[in-house]
């Protein structure tokens, strides 16, 4: 029987239905909807009724897909926005009651480790690798090798959070961009030990910011998952795309080929995080991966169903 998992993030709500055998995953269905659940949470401390309704509408659609594919009871994992919101527990209880899904609120640590599990699925890690998951509310960093993770951290520098804090002009002003970058830089210095900064030889990046930059660097006419997965984005290319996107007003950013229009409002902040991470870790490139925390959640759903 296939398993189903849903990741309710700060910016997106995503579904995977897959057959899982051990550490192998065969995808049957994957969906992504930008629901902006975390919009305004950084300032208000609560999930808005509009954001909740967008998620509920999406979950209704996903429930039909899960039923059609006859999957095991769905596992829902929730991350940064729900962790930060005072009504997050109420929100998850309503999902459990309304849809009958299993729900789990991930801590930052659990989120990081699940992202690592998904990103390294099917890989043989011969060297130390840094897994980077830039989300809407937080960014997870995990350093590991064939022996598993050796360091992990969850940082409150997501694309939505930073946009709301620093990037208020359209397009963002140079001062706003500098302040945003400095905030990321200072947090990395404060939270990442020097030994960790010097450790990774390669990096894998998942989630929408990095996969979008990979698509833009290839000048794809439309987003192509197969062309994005495994593509190596150089540090220079990240800097170039950041400069390009930051110079465009939102109306023009929404028209950029291969950039999801609803991701356009937060892509600049996400690109700043990516750029600062590559600089801090002195990495020349990052490999874009379509395997991420959602795949990790599918593996977890299989564990719980066994």
C-alpha cells in the first residue's frame, strides 16, 4: 500500500504519494500549492484566517488524491510558521479532526534531519556534504557523511520572514538588500562553528529557492523538474540571479520564465540566503535537488505505518 505525506510549510503546502520499500521510494503523485500560511506570522504571531483557509482548500484537494490512490493514512508534518504561531496547535487539531490525517509538528532539529534524510535518499555519501533547505520561515543546515549527520541547525532566516522584515520597497532598495544580507551573515557567524564552516566539500540544496535559481540559470522557458534535479549552480550564478531578480519590480519578476509567479514576492530574500551561505562556507557551487523534506516525510510515514 502506498503512503501519503503532506508538508505544510510557511510558503507552500505539498503532497507526495509513494510506494516505499526500505530506503527506496517510488513516487506516484507529487503536488505543490503556494498557500502562504506564514504570511504575517513573524509580526503578528498568529496564523491568519485567510492563510488557514488556503491550506484547508488545498488539503481538501489532496485528500481526494490520497483516497483515489488508496494510500495509507496521511502523515502531515508542519514546520516554521506553525511552530511560531500561538494558534498553531489549534490549527493542527482542526486538520486532524476535519481530514483524519496524522499530524506532527516538527521541531527545528527534526525538520533539519528530515530534510537531510530526503535529500540524501539513494546517495552514497563518500565525503562530508552540507544539505541546505531554505524554507519560508526558516533555513535548515545539516552536515553529514556516510555515517549520518554530524551537525544540524535550524535558523530563522526563511524567505518569507526576511522579506517581511527587510525588503519593503519595490524593487528592494540597495540599503534593504544590504541589511537583509547582513542579518543573514551575522546569524551564520553566531550559530555556525568555524569547524563546521570549513568542513563541507559539497552542498545539496533543496526547496523552492535553490531549485528555482537552478531553472533560471539554465534559462528554461518553463520549470522542468528533470532539468533542475542534479543541476550544479555555481556561486557566481547565484550572485548573478540575485542581482537580476533584485533589480526587477514585482510585476516583472512574476513574468520571469520558470519562476512560479506566487514565489516571486519572496525569491529575492531566498536568493540572499543562498548567496550568503555559499560565501560563508566558501563553496563554489550547490547541487539543486528535487528530493527534500517531503521525501523524508514519506519515509517517516512508511516507518509509522509498519
